C-alpha cells in the first residue's frame, strides 16, 4: 500500500514528481462541494430535477455527449491552487463567484446532452448546428448584441453549443434580471427560448443518463511536472516570456555596463508608428491589434533590460518580419502562435 502524500509538507520538487492520480484529493469536504450544492439549488429553484454529477479532472470540461462536469483537480487543495497560480499566473475558477460561473456554464453543456436539445430543429435555427466542427480558436465581435456575455472572452461566439450554454448560464444566474439587462438585444430572443425550454422540462427526468467521467483524476497518470510542461507549451502565448526567444536573438542584455547602446524598448518605440502602418497595410489587420502586440513587445524588452547593438535598420527589418508573421497567423487562426481550446472537449481522447 502506497503511503498517503502529505500535501501540506511535501517539497515542491517531490510534488512535481508526483503523478496526478496519486494526489489525495476529493470534492467532499471542500469549498467545491458547497459550490456544487449551490448549483443544484439553483437548478431546483427553477424546477429542474436534473443534477449533473461533478468529478475532479484535469480542467473544466463536459465530455461530449455525457451529463457530468469535470472540475480542475487543483481547486481541491490550496497547495495545488497556489502551484497552479505560480506556474499559470491564475487558477481558473479559484473564487466562489468565478467557480459558480463556470459551473453554470458546464451545467448548460450537461443539460443540453441530458435532454437532447441540440437535436431540435428550432434549437438549430436559433443557435446553429451543434455538429459544426469546433475550431482551434475563434475571433469575436466585442460589440455584438447577438450573444450574451457571461464568461470572459465573449465565449458565446465560439460555437453554437457555447452560445446555448452561455445563454443558459445567464438565464440560471440568481437575481439577474436578464430581460431588463438584454432589452433591445437580439440575444434576448435566445434567452426567451431557453426560458421556454426549461419550462418544458420542469419536473421531468433527463432523457440521457450517460455520465462517463473522461479525463478523471484517477486516470491521469502523468506527473505534475509533465502536466505543467505540457500546459505551459499549450498556453505559451499568454505568458510574459512569449516573445523572449525573438527578443534575445535580436537584442543583447545591458549587463549593467556603461554603454552607448540604445535601449531596445526605445528603438521599438521610435519605429512603432512606421511598423504599425507597414504591417497593417500588408496584412489588412486592424491597427489596434498590431498596436497592442507592439506594446507587449516593448514592455517585455524593457523588463529584460535589452539593448540594440545592431544597426537600427536591421533591427526594424527583423521586428517587421516577426510582427507580420504573428499577425498573419492571427488572421487565420485567431492566435499569434499555437492553438488552444478551452472548457468543453469534443471527442474522447486517451487519458495519459
């Protein structure tokens, strides 16, 4: 019998070497259990008898076609929550308010599958076909009134399923006067339809009861080190060091020496407008997207205390090539580099 891991006293090195499946975690007795009880009460108050089972997984998710909700394992213990924040900057859902938002969102996926709403012709007319392939990324219209706003990132615009789920989450939120909040929005018609659907299933058991717990804690045999190495690569663009490889190739560290070299940040600022116009004209992308990207590069080069030692013409040509390549990738994928997808997984991947 393996010794129980003491998360309160384990060293970080030993924690990283621990397999996720060996972590002594459970939902019962934690603050997560209280959040789940609140979710069930919110559903019950609306007359919905369906209560999606919740389990610990590697991230927030609802497996496709299943009626259960996966909650990230790191939320089940403060030591792991702190580790998540240290490595990933934030721990998704680590406050009660945030957790409840995510639970309502995932409950929407589960209830969609439980009652097969996505098979209805009217559902498809209003939200779109659920069978539509999930893209790796998505681009949104921040001022659109066709969609509700629940989770950050205008997530309702990602996919028809997410449009329904975000609409459901808004509808379910206690004390939210959604009729007044979304008055004059086209999204109000979607909320009214969700209201009709929920009235129809009031007091009725779900049609589907399949709840296989994909990516559950007990099946995650990778170590925490492997898990976070993989996760950091996956979300690389969201970290401050995203541009470091490029910046360190083009510029040099100041090293605290007295030098006539110009700070890299100053060089980029000097040619910022020229780069902005050139990249925008070539790519056709909106200037504010390019400007924000240049701002991030300037900020990071300043943090790294880099200086320009090459001719400024050479430096600006390298900058232009780098920024253009990122913007062109953004145009086609919605990301500057790499791919990512969040919340709900399509298909059933192998647990490793």
